[in-house]
């Protein structure tokens, strides 16, 4: 057993910062930047041709985000592995704190007011959960995966934050946490019989408690969102307004769109939250099917990088972290575009790198940093029972 | 690295590939969804987006003016001074209203309406506070606008009828658009828009209305105006010139004030109506402003029926006025020679039935001239018996009974000229000789309107031309519906005889309307009286003596009728007078006809130059109203 940070067995591993920078996947950074630039353009348009108030700040955040990405990428994977559980524990504590003392905004408790900055612990948890699960499965003997006793801690790791986020209530993030977490469990190699069993169990749970859950546990606005997603015309001035106007904006873009800054739906305020969750509709209105597909292709390219990085990692921890980050990005994109196209209920999920918002941007760039770290350290092998800082 | 690690690496790769596949499928689905929304349904969403963006604001057209034949305004638009309130500029609405209450009348009901309107509209939409303000109040509010935050003075149009009681039935009135009026025309959606509800205002609604101007404006989601895209000038409504002479109309209406009566005066050469009176009338202005329920109920329950146009819709048995029809039918069929005498002993026997003459003691030997002059019933029983219903109804139709002429006013009635088929289909029994006898003296199934009586008389007096009644001279400066009258194909000799006999009615001893003789230079009148029975006179009554008309309750009294023409030598006007439950034609209707005919011949509207309006095409009043959204 060698000491920590000892790369003596792998002389080809990059160790110095310079070498590591050389290993950075600049192609991935290029495409990330391209997506962010689409975002800047849309935020510029959303403000009727002004950098203020959104585009400017978003650029600044992205610049900071790129720095974060690079710094995170430079840090040894083993450090991230050793930080996994403490980070998870801290994030969970913060979630509990939010539950107890959180700031109330838009009818739910999501933020912690820490003097100069407000913190959204659910965002931290997205990263922390990926790290924690990756570390857990990294250290787990593959054969034990078949033992439910060893599966339970992983499920508990997912369920605890999901529960706290769910009661905030922030259904969108809770779903992302559960889906992202289960995704990691899936790629870690959970046996099919469990998957099928869990699927059947979930189906029977829904059948048994679905109605009770619908009536007792969902908030009115959550129920309304689901109903209006299925039939926006049911209440075109009320709950269906947002989704209806979004579909009008999207559909009216046609193949080539109405032109940059020419979107009538967005510029005449028919689109609510055009700079955040519904920014995709604005892009679709102004640049049409071509513009929308262009952005989707950019996401697919970035996701492709993620999959490639996950597959090329020689450490199980690296694989799982990379796939966790990639999966999260995918879920963001799919849920956001799905909801603005009216195929999913409206849950507050932003469009990654494009929607205006500081916390989400930082989480994402941090995630990309981890992905990049996996890439930089792809040749590193970490023994299953590797001793760590914590 | 041990075997297990290799195994979990392989499993990981498989699972990652699986998830990637699922991801690709998801993106495929999303792209398909995008295609459906943007390409397949793109056009529909583009239209929805345009509807969102573009709002049509309508500019109310100015309604056409209605003139009499000499250019007197019978229906016009006057400026309607009103004040609006823009809630978002008012700050504290109640405070502004309190302050306004010191200047204008603002009751609790009005305030309730204002509050409701404010609640229903967005804060930048002007709400009507009060309208029809006088100039002083309006000017004061204009000058002191700063004291009343949010107040917006506004000038609109309102319809005014300067002679409401005299012309209520002819000109009609306008009123707010009702739910069942809603058509597709954009004007109907202008708040506060008025449309014709009766009379000429209703009949000529399309011409009088004009077309709304419009502005297409771009609005944002809250409805606030962003910019104007397109504006289109409206077209004001066409002006109407009626054939009526307001002076004569007023005279005639005054002459029968307090009665339930109708008077029609017609130019026999053209069919133009110079007076068309139905009394009592009502204040047509009230319908525009909103008539209160008590007033309206009062009109509805009034036995004199002020809301009903008796001149065109009132149907009466023509009584003896119909005898001129029977006479012409008898002459044309040859069943009666003019000089042929019929003996009147006060009654005629037909089978078991006895048909009485109005003069119990009889007229002795009666020819056509005396028959008409003295209105001998027995003569016309005999004429009707010999002539038969087929010929009588044929002549009646030619003289203009039993038709509505496609007249200008809505709901004009065609009345009834009975035929054998009519009785068979409505009463399931065959026509009998006694039906002909009843018809011959204008009773039975016959129903005529005063308008028809005037037309019938005109067709006799003008030498047999089928004039039809005309009410509208021009629409928008263009002569309206004027066609040469065709001949009714009657022998002049016969018409002359009838005219001479009608002249005798008013001018010769024993004529039934001798008391209403019209004298003076160029003044003369001929005509025929008629008394239409409302109730049956029973055998018992005949024995004990018929009650005098004045002794009966009003609604059981006879209708008094008179149809006439003047002057007698070269007739220019025909007249019909019906006084509902007025009693005898000679005592109640003929004197009215004499006075109105004197006025008609003195004013002689048909010979004076008439008014023709300039083809005005000014811009529609700038009254921007929001197309409700």
C-alpha cells in the first residue's frame, strides 16, 4: 500500500500543474463556452438589447465558473474522493438547516441567508451526492452489490436529501436528485432483478398510495401544473397561461425563427420568466427549429464528452463521478426542454449554462470541473480499499 | 486491479452505453416534438402569437342624419360630453369620485357601476363616469383637471330626435347592442355602440351605420399600447332624406292629439308619403339613454298603444270605405250599370238571413252615385251578390290592399283580402253568398291598414296608376327606389264615376261627410267615410234600439275611418284617417281629414323644391374605443 498522492507506480501520470493543464480537454471547454454564449445572446435579447441586467452578470459568473472548473480539475481525484463523505454530510446538515431556518421565497424554503450571500444547499447536494455515491460504490466489493444490506446505505444517501428538498417544496430538484442518484446506482452495476423488482414495487406503490399522495401530499400548485401540462387549455388565463404562451412562442418560431430580438412573445412579455426557466422558448421563437436543434446538438456533444470521459477513466470512482455529472446535465436539459415543450409538468429546472442564475451556474461549472478532473486523472488507478484523508 | 474491478468496469461500460442510448432516444423525441410544434403546427402558433400581439382598436363611425324632405333634421348626432376615469392615474379612486360628486350627480348606483367596471378592466382602461354633461360642467372639469386625478374628458356622439313624439314610429330609435344582435361586424363590439331598433333607424341600419375605422396596435401582455401598426379611416353612415314634410306631420299629429289615431297623406302621383302619423307617440330619445321600467310598462299597458305604429301595422275592417272597391268591381264585371237602380227598403233578405242597411228606413231607389254618396248598404249587398268575391278581391288587390308593398318600415302588415281559398283553408268551410255581402260593405274577413287606404285612394285618384307608398327619397344623396307606377288597368270612365261620387260624399246634400266640406281657393276634397264595427249588434239590441256609440265603453266603440283626396278637380294628395274607437267615420274621421287636407293643399309639399344633402364624407369622429379583449 503506497502513501497518498504517491504516483510513483504510474510515472506517466501528470503531477505538476503545468502538466495537468496540458491534459485539460479544451474541446469540452470550447463547447461549454459555446453553449454559454448562446445564453448570453438570449439574455441580451431578453433585456431588449441590453447587457444589463442579465447578460453582463451572467458573463461574469461564467468567467468565475471557468476558473472554478479549472481549479477543480487540477485537484487530485483522490482528494475529491476523500472529501466526498464530509461534503455530503455538510450538505445534508445545511438542508436540515434550511428546513428549520430557511428563507421563504415564492412559497417555498430554499435559501439560507448567510449574511452577504444566500446559499441554496440543494445545489450543493447535487454535487455532494454524486461524490458520496461514487465513493461508496468505489469502495464496495462488486459481489456485495447483490446483497441488499449493502444497497441500503446508497438508497438512504439518495432518499435523505430528496426528502428534505421535497418538503421545501422543490419537486424539480428532488426529482433530479433521485433520478441522478439512481442513475449512478444503475451504472454502478445494480443487478437487473433489483431494478425490475424496484420497478414493480414502485408501480404497486403508485397504485396503492398514488391517490393518497396526489390528494394529500402534493401542493395545489403542483397538482395544477400536472393538470395543465396535460391540458393547458383547461385554464388558459390562469395555470395554463405559462405553458400555453410558451408553446405559442415556441411554435410561432417556425423553421428559421423570427430573428434575433424579434420574438414578439418574449419582447411583449407574454412569456413569463423568459430569462430563466423558459429561455429555451425564446431561443426557439427567435431562431426557430434550426436554432433549437443547434443548441440541442451542442448539449449532445458535451454529453458525448462526458460519456467518453466516464468510459476512459481507469478508476471506478472516476467513472461514477463522470457519469453522475453527465447524467445530471442530461436530466437538466431533458426536463427543461421537455417542460417548455409541454411534455413534462412545469417544475423549476433551469436550462444549464443558458438560463440566468448564479447558483445553478456555479454548481454546473463545479460539476464540469469534476468531470474535467476525472479526465485529467483518467489514467489514475485508485485501489478499492485506498486509504484516504478521512 | 482485481477481477472484480474488471468485471464492474465491464458492467459499467454496458450500463453507460445503455443510458447513452436512452439519452439519444430522448433527444430524438424532443426533436420530433420541436418539429411538431414549430413546423407541423407552426402556422397555427404564428397566428396565435399575432393575435396576442395585435389588438384592433375601433373608431366608431358617425351615424347618418335623417332629414325630412325639406332638410329638417329628424334624427341627428350631437356631441356627448362625458368624462372618463383612468384608475391607474387616479391613485385613490374613491377620493376622486367623492370630489367629483360635488360637481356632477353621482349616485350610489352609478358608483356601484363604476366600481364594477374598474374591477372588470385593466387599470389603464378608461372607465365611463358620466355622460351627456352640459357644456358648463364639462368645461369646468376640463379646466380643473388637476383637481381630479385620473379624469379624462371625452367627446362622443349621441343620437337625438328633436321631434320624438311626432315621429317616434317612422324614424324609430337606436339602442344599445343586445346579446342577440351580436353579428360579425366589428362595430357591434365597440362599447356603447348604438344600433337601430325600430322604424327607419332599423330598416336602414346598414346604410346609416357606416363602417368603423380601425387601428391595429401592438400591445404587450398587459394590453398596454406599444406602437401603431396600421390605421384605417372609417366611413360615416349615409344621410337619409325622407319624403315626409315635418310641418304637415306635426299638424296632423296635433290634430289627433289625445286620440288613438293614424293619418296617412300621400302624393298620388308618386306615392310619396308627406305625412305618416300614428298617435299617441312616445319619447324615442328615452330608448337611447335607457328607458326606465315604469315608463316602458306604462307604454305597454296603455290601451292607446303608443309603441305601435297604427298607420302601417294597425289593421281594421275597412267598413264603408271598401264600397269604392265593390263599386269598381261591379262596374268592371258589368254586373251593375252605373245608372241602374237598386231599391233599398232598409234591409235585404238572403235565405233566412236579413241584411240591414245602416239607415233603417231605407234609401229608396239607389244608383251607384247615391250608393257611394249616402253609403247605402243594400246597394252594395246587391252589387256584391251579383259581382262575387273573386272579382271583388281581384280589384281590391289591384287597388293595393292585401300587400305590404315591401314598404320601407319594418313589420308593415299586409292585411287581408279574403278569397274562397282563404275561407276554405282557414275555416274549413265553403265561401257563401253572405260572405260576399259582408265583404261588399267592408266587413267580414277584410283587414286593411291606414297606409293601404291611402294607397287605394291614390290609385283611384291618379287615374289608375299602381303607386306604392314611398318614405325615403334618397340615401346618401342617391335617389332611393323610385320606379314608374304601372297602370292598374281600370277604365277611366269607371274611376271618374267613383271619384265624382266620392266628391259628392263631402260636397253634395245627403253626402255622409257633408259636414266636412272643404272650401276656399283651390281647396276641395272628396272621399269616403267608413265605420268599422267592433262588436256584433244583437237581434235584441236591434229591437230595443242600438246603444249610441258614446254610451259604450271606449274599447267597444266603432272605428272611424275616412279615405279621401284633394283637390277634387285634379287630385294631388290622398289621405286616410283612422280614429280607433272614435265612433262614426263622418263625425270622427272626416273632420280630421278635412283639416289635414286643407293644411296639405296649403303647404303643398309636393310642389316645393326639396332638399338634397351634400355627399358628405368627413372623417369619422375620433372616438377611440378598445376592442374588448
